[in-house]
C-alpha cells in the first residue's frame, strides 16, 4: 500500500510539473515569437510596434511600447508563477524520486565511499553552486563577451555532469544537471527579470525614467534562459534513454546534445531576421548524427565469445535473472517501494525473459543500467553469460 501511494504521489507531482512547465516554456516561446514578429515602427504615442493574429475564433491586436505607456493600465498581467511552480514541483519530484530512496537512486554502484546523506548534499549543493557561479559570471566583465560566456557555461555544466556522475548514480547525475540549469533559469526570473519589471512599473507610476541597467540585465538573463530551454528539456526526457545517461562518457553525450540543442534554438531565434540562412541546423545535425554513432551499442560492450554452435540455454540465464532481477521485475515485486514491475518489465518466467531478451541484453551488457544501482551485485561473469546467450540467440539471424 505504501508503494502504491508513493507511486500516486510521484505521478501527480510529475503531472503537475509537466503542466506548469509547459505553461512556462510555452509563454516564453510565445513572447519570443511576439518580439520577433512585431511590425516595428516608432510612433508618437510611444508604441514601438504592433502585431495582428487570429487564433481560437477571434482576432487579436497587440502593441509593444518602446519603454512604457504614459500611465499604468488598471490590470497588468505578470508571468512568473509558471516559472516558480515549475521549480517548486520539480524540487518536490526530485525529493520524491531520488532523495526519498537515496540509497537506491542516488548512489553509484561500487563507488563505496559516500553515504546517502552525502549524495543528497552533493546533489542539492550542485544546484546552489551553479547559481552562484552563473550569477557571478553574469555580473563580471566577461559577460559582455557572449561567446565566451556561452563557452564558460557549457564547460561548467559539462564539468558538473562529469563530477556528479563519478559520485552519484548516472540518472541522479543527469537529473541534477537538469535541475541545476532549471534552478538558474528560475532564479533569473526571481532575482533579475521580475525585479526589472517591478522597476519599470514603479518608474511609470512615479513618473520617472526607469533605471536602464536593470532592464539590460533582465534582457541578458532572458536570452540565456532562451538558450537553456532545449538542453533542459532533453535532460528531463533522457531518463527514458539509458543509452544517454548510462553511457560511460555520459557527460560528453550531454555536452554534445546540448550544443546541438543550442544551435537549434539559435536557428529559431534568427529565423525572422533579414538575410537569414538555416546554417545552425547543419552543425546541429552533424552533432546529433555523431551522437547516434557514438552511443551505438557493441563498440564498447562485452562481445559474445561463443561460437555459433554453443548455445546458452535460457534456463541458465533465468537462474541469474531470478537471483539478480526478479525481486524488482516480477508481477508482485518483493523489493520495498515497488508496487508493480518497473515499466511493466516482468522477468520471472522463461517466456517473459525471451520476450524481453533484447532489452535485458541492452540494460545489463551494453549500457549497464541494470540491475538498478547494481543493488543485487550482478557479476561480470553473469553479464558475459547474458552477452553470450543473446549472441547465440541472434547468431542465426541475418
Ligand atoms: C532494485 C530494483 C531493480 C533491479 C534489481 C533490477 N531492476 Fe530493472 N528496472 C528497475 C527500475 C526502477 C526500472 C525503471 C527505470 C526507469 O524508470 O527508467 C527498471 C527498468 C528496467 C528495464 C526497462 C528499461 C529499459 O531501458 O528498457 C529493463 C529491461 C530492466 N529494468 C531489466 C533489468 C534486468 C535484466 C535486471 C537484472 C539483471 C534488472 N532490471 C534489475 C529496477 C530494478
């Protein structure tokens, strides 16, 4: 029952996180689009541009002011709770999924040294450290050089992925890099962008010129947020793809994917400009193709050492699987905290094992994400037997 309630709690928080995340990123994409598509013309009433749109059965007409309207409207809409709610629900999810069962989900198998408490402290500390580093960087003179700032940020997050994955489980390492970037984005909204909006609003109501530096800082931070979006979304999805976070060079996979994502985001940013060409899509495509090749199985996995005549029978493997996997992967798992087999993968009979042969091979031999955290202490010899079994099964195939 406890496992069942935990699952529902996780499901509901994840659902909420997803919804508010869409609302936040959706609004931010929309305002970017507005900014890029305004019909710009300076008018005497202080309007810098306008735009017509048709949507949902009606016409919309929007204006943007160069600085601010002469006086404040009675109702002014702010966009901030989407961002805050995304962070709050995301942190809640991090606690429910990783910190709650830190022994299982946070620790790296075989790293031996650190305790669950230390793993949580490292994970949570990395979020704070990322913000401090980023904020100092933005306030320094270096921030005037955009390319350099981008390079330093990429280096920081790649380094973070590398350090975290030598201490934490691979999934925990990835999710913390995602949470660190997300924290920077939300802190940008909370500490810089919203205060700049407040300054604008105050200036209008006090009939004075707003402090321009705050507006410039906010612009810089929201440009950064714009480029952070796609890498973060990749990290959030990556948990479903062990070939990414489970790769021995998972920090490099993250770095290369993020570069491609930034290039794709750049493509969307420059698309409306005169003289536009789609050049950013070329490096993005090359990087992604490179990743597909780099993460291909086989290049670094155990090779099947059997010749075609030796056949490892499924029962031998079933015995291993019973010992190492079935306390989680059974119709009714014995492992504390699980109500049903994870992702519906049941491995308690030879038919089910045959059915999932490819996935079993992939998770135990190629990416080695299973047994989860190697809690059940699967040995190298056993992985080799699975490799051989899978090799002999597929040997006859074209
Ligand atoms: C301690 C519990 C536990 C043990 C032991 C365990 N798993 Fe898993 N397994 C999980 C969890 C949790 C997931 C879901 C991971 C996710 O959500 O991505 C999973 C997912 C999987 C998947 C589906 C994910 C995919 O990428 O296809 C396969 C296949 C799998 N496990 C195979 C195995 C095999 C084979 C073993 C034994 C060698 C094993 N597992 C041992 C907990 C366990």
